[in-house]
C-alpha cells in the first residue's frame, strides 16, 4: 500500500516540481491538491511540451515545464559539418521562421569572414525576413485562437500563410525548410514573377489583418479569455530573459531591428509597437500591430530594391554560378574546393543577435580556423520565454495556462534543438 | 566593418571608458576586443561578483549562458555569458574558464533568474556543475543518460 504521495505518481514528477509539497511526506488526509500532467501530447502545447501542474481545484499552485522531447543535438551535428552545410540544419531549429535562422547564422559567419554583403542581397533578406515574420505570426494567431475556441480564424490565417509559403517555394523551391540564404548572400536570383506576386500579396495583407482583428478584437469571449490574464511585469520579463513581443507587451521598448540594426535594417522606417499592460491581451495587440509594421518594411524593401549582385565577391567562399563553373577553369577549381574541402574561417568568436518573430535569436559561433565550426550555439527566444510561464500562470485558473502558452508563442523545435 | 583587434593591454588603455571594462578592471584576467565584440575573461571564483559588477554598470539583460569545450587543452571548459545593455545598446561577453580537475562554478541565478535553464543546459550537455543552482537536473537528455554529448570527446554518433 502506498504510504506517500510520491509512491502514487509517476517517477520523475517529484523532481519536476521543485519546492512543491511532493518533496515532503504529506498525510493523504490533509492532501487537498492534485498533480496534473499536461502534455507532452496535448493540442495546446504547440508541439511536445510537458507541463506538470499542481492544482487546487481549478487554480494553479505550482507549474514546471519539462522539455527535451525534441532534442536532436543540432549543436553537436553542426560541429561535424562544413560551414555551408550548417545552413540547412538551421532551418530545422525553428520551423516557423526558417529564413530568420538562416539569416542569423549567415550574419554570424559573415562577421567572422568580414564579408561585405551587397545591398540587393540585404534588401531581399529583409523582405523575406518580414514575410517570415508574417508567416510565423499567422500560425501563432491561428493556433492561439484555436486554443481559445475560435476555429474560424485558424482557417483564415492559413489561407494567407499558404500564399507566403508559395512565395517561399518560388524563391527557394521549398515551402518550409527554405535554406535560401547562403554565407555571403543568397543562393539565386528570385524568379521574375516573384516581385509582382509579393507586391500583390502585400497589397491585400493589411485588409486581411483587419479582417482577423474584426473577428477577434471585439469578441466578448476573446476579450474575456485574454484580458487581465497572465500578467508579466517589465522587471520580471527582463530578469527571466523574455524577449520579443512578450517583452514589448510588458512595456520594454526594445527591438533589435531598430536598436542594434543588422542586414541594413537602419534604412527602413517602421514603428515598434509597445504596450504597458503586460497581459495576454497586450501580447495579442503587440503582435497584431507588428504584422502591419512588417508589411510596411516589406513594401519598402520591395520598392527600394537596388540592382546589383546577390552575393559578395568572394570566389573561394561562394559557389560560382553554373555557367561560369562549366566554362571557366578557375571557377571549376573553386567549386570543387568548396564542395570537397569547405572554406577555412579565421579563428575567433562572434555572437549575432536578430529579432526573430519570437524575440532575440542569437547565434554564437566559435571558429578555430578550420573549415568546420568549432562550436555553434543558438540562443533561442522560446527557451528563455518558457521560464516565465510559471510567473504568468501561478495563482491563475487552469484554463488560463492554455491562453498563456498560446500568447508566448513558443516553438518546441527551437527550445529543444 | 573595422578589423581592429585589441589585446588586453590595449583594451585597458584605449577602452578604459567602456562601462564593462571599468567595472571589471580589478577582476579581469584577460580582455580582447575583436570583430566589434568585447570579451572579458574572469576567474571562475569571481563570476558572481563579475556579473553583479556588469549589472551595476548598466548591462541589464542576461541573454545567454553557454560553454565551449577546448579539449584537450586546459582549462578545458570556457563558460560563456552574453550580457546586453538596453541603455548602452551593446553587449559584453564574459568568459570563465573551468579546468577539468574541478568542474564547478557558481550559479548566477541569484543575479538573473533567466540563467536557470541555460545553466541546466550547460550542466546537461557539458557536465559543468553550477553551485547554488536551485534545480540542477538534466534538461535536454533523459534523466538516466550517461555522458555529456557536447563534449569534444563524445562521439557525434554517440557511444555504441
């Protein structure tokens, strides 16, 4: 016969909730609370996140996220690849913003190599990054609304997301795992009809965002579930390493695109939406406004797109184009060398931070002077944001946990890597 | 992009006005400015004092804790902290070398609770022990896993 609560629960759960009652021997007669496992297979955890909750009736007393179910050892794999072979791995970290991952990694390595990227490539990178942000926010909005119970919005969002994925397919040949960026530029020129298609999409997009807002913003159920739920103060957000829209929704005016610009972001005009409230509703508002800003940046990038090369001039680093490779001996040698031996990167270490749809994505790349990275570490926004989950949910109702998880927009692929 | 590289003596001389250099001038054992990034090496016993000093100097946001394994050279592990300042709009990288004879370092979770998951990750994947951490358990690998996968002497395919 079990003598304590510990005997009744799964092994491991007592470890997960540190400092909870589970560590002491509690008289079952005095036992008023219950331990609940949410996930790893739960529709509202957006992947395989397991949250262990201690609940008293409907209210949450303690909560601990348990992660690692998607750990694939990408950082270890990077160390065994050439620098250029790491690009496709980065797509798989955060599958909702592949272009942002590509960009961050490429910028970091370009910094080590001290490569000058042509303006045209920078503009196209910005354009595609903003489309990626729209893509990611659309998935966030759709799934967040679906968790709360508004199923219609999901279908509307995925309608527009489909168009973005088709645009990605046009440039990269792939819908999700694009791997379109290269160290030193882009893999190829976008096709001619790409520009019109993006232009048309950006023309209709603001109306569509207004349409989603129309479905949600005034909806009493949506307001009831989101307002005054999951508060996070600015001080807590900074202490817990929260970045991106959740940080700005807590009143901290910080956006890497504006404050520490990269890839030519200083040339674009846009606002950074900030809210002082810090609840789930504020995060919703900030992200909705961000979508309008993304459209603005993308239009500027498209209309101001300069002519020129899409890769830096660095024949020993960037693969020559096909025709050159077939006609010029030197290009053929370069091609052969890059493919078989990679290229050496000067020893050093860099950290490159980028504002991804979820917050600050940083790549820390250490080179020892060989053709393979000595160490690649990814600082992913969701990983830090997840730590704030307990602060946001403690003392609230169990149903609010679902709203809060939706609002911090985590991707388990980048948490577990 | 300026290619200036400054070594320890030059950093102390030319960047004395930099808040991080000023705050750590008595603690640092090495400093380097390369590729527009400032790296300051501090002894591992002083890491908590060092992060408190940079926090007081205006570096308010802990971005990242990670580790680099320089096997077989010693000190083998370089625990690396990236700290950002929202007001100065710049970063500083603190490095604390940890030798393999004593794989432990103090936890900075009291200064920044955000370090919690990051230190668990370093513990899990490198086997560096963080003293004073509230909940130092594996985070990525299963609890009963043997070995620390990101070490350089751990094969990419795993042990068979």
